[in-house]
C-alpha cells in the first residue's frame, strides 16, 4: 500500500504543536473495513495465514530435529483454481519432500498430521528408542510420490459455443496455484448433432438468440499436453460442465508429453437466456492432475549439478597469484569465467541419453576424484603454498591437466581448457608473475 503525506498538513500540525499520526498496516486495514465490503474476507485470510504460519514453523523445526527431510509452507490458493470463483480463496500447506515431491495439504489434513508429529517428537525428547513409526504409512512426515497432485488448471472460453462455432485445437495455458505457466493443454470445442456428428458449418448462428428453446450438443476434446514439469510420471484431466454434476475424466497417461485423446459429447436441452449468458461469459475449467516420480537435486543437467561439478574440485593458485593476500581483478574474472564456461558446457551436454548419463558420471568420478556423487557440499582443495583469505580457485583439471587427462575430456571441454590456459598465460606475463 502507498501512504500519502500532505506537506501542508504536516507543517500545520507542527506549528500547532501536534504530531503527525504514523500510518500503519493495521490502520489501513481498519479503514478498508469501514469503507469496503472486503473486510471479512481480508481479516479471515490474515488470521488463517497467521495461524497456519505458526504451525508450519513448528513442523519445520520438528522435521529438522528428527532429520525427516520435509518442509512446510502456507500458501494461498485462489478460488478460481478451486473451481469456483464465487468462493473465498483458501489457505493450503505446500509440502516439499526429500524425494523431490511437491504436494498441497488442506488445513485439516495438515492439522491431523501435525498432532502426530508432536506425539512422535515427545517420544523422541523423552528418549524412547522406538519413537519412529515402524512403517512409512504410519509416519506423518511421509507422503507417497504417487499421491495425485494438482499440476494446474486450463481455462477454456465457451463463447464460441453461443454461436455454435467450432474451436480447432488450441494450446491453452496451464497455470498452477501461483499463476505460473506450467505447460499447455490442447483443447477443441466442436458443435455437433445430438448423435455426435460434427457439422459446425451447418449449425452456426449469427445471433445466440436463435438458439433459444433449442437442443444443442457439442464435443470437448482434450488431445494432449506439453511442457508440464518433468517430475510427473503420469497425468490426467477432468472437468465438470455447468449443467452436469458428474465430472468427465480422461485416461491416466504416462510421459511428459501425454496423449489423452479424450472426446466427450455434451447435450444442453432447451437453451434459455441463462444458458446463453453462461456460454457468452463463462469458461470451462479443466484441471490437470498427476503422479510424481523421484527426482534428485544433483541430477545431470541441472544448474545445481553443473556448478557443483565445476566448483567441487577447485585448486588455489600459488602465492605468486595472491599478491599481498589480495586476489587481483583479473584473477577474479578468470575464476568466474572458468566456472561459467564449464557449467555451460555441462548444461549443453545434458540432452544426452540416460545411458550416457551413467557413463558421464563415471568419467566425472575420474576427473573429479575428490567429489562425492549426490552431494552438494562445496569442497575446496587448497595447495600447501596458498596463503591469505582470498584465493584464486579454478578446477585443476583445467589448470594442471596432463596429457592423459585431456584424453578423458570431451572436445568442448578441451577447447575451453586450452582457451583458458592461453588467457592465463597472457595475464601472468602482463603482471610479471610468470
């Protein structure tokens, strides 16, 4: 919010010996409550978030203490994502697991789990040996990856049906609860006869009023989705049309580019003015759900992995590069260039097959023998002659590579290594350090 200060008013108050009132967030909320109908909604939402924030803070502390590798965060899910824009937004708890899964828990579900977490923690504090549940299903910190999860929603305008015009396949954006684009869904709306014959050219009208008191039919086709997060191993769609109670489900399909091939025929009997108004102004909300698979923060091709590889096997230069214990600007620039170059090459090569992935992991172990697979720790290997707090650090496979080391590098990395070596040689000559 913005607070407006009138300098004339402030001067007048100062001259009269009064103090300008400090505007606070609470005062602004009170003013809104007095002049707007949104009072109950805002206050209710603030209370919900504040109450949930305390519980998630405690749950995170317990999870850390017990080493469960799961974190909790309250989030606000808009009413539109919940399928009804006339309802209030709701507070959910986002859950991030050690396996890379992301889930949304309702408040009541989280409260039940939290009570069990507290019970386990009391056992742990009292020194009981069997404080951890015997099975995963009894562990309140565990959520199976195949639990159905909302990926996002696609909103399809229905206005074309008011004119009985078909919409050929359009790639409609899929948005998650934070309004982030997470993929596209191929959807078609096709007017047809009551028997399902697609005859949009013959059924179209110039004025929606021509449809009054008639029976109409149309198909909703959901063909495929693209661009959805790769952590989902399978997905499916479902929606509920305005005049129907039973939701329509597509088949559950595996893959990151699933082909749903869903084709459902809908009928509307005796079109009324309300029906026309609904078609002209409303949209069809299609929900996309999925099941997740295990992911690893150190998976090949990720930014974390690329920088970890280039950073784990760093070697400080000798004291003649650390003049007066201060790293020179040129050496800092080279260090940054080395890390970015190596990371860029590794990211470019991330499109290789899974078999190549394992081969490259073996090669990485050879090239970076001090690194630990699957760990994101930053390890510094410092030479004995290095002094001072500021060290010039670059991967030694690029700095001091032997002939057989170069044989193990890819052509791209060899080119980077040779280029960096020549640059360093020129810099050292220029600074009189060679």
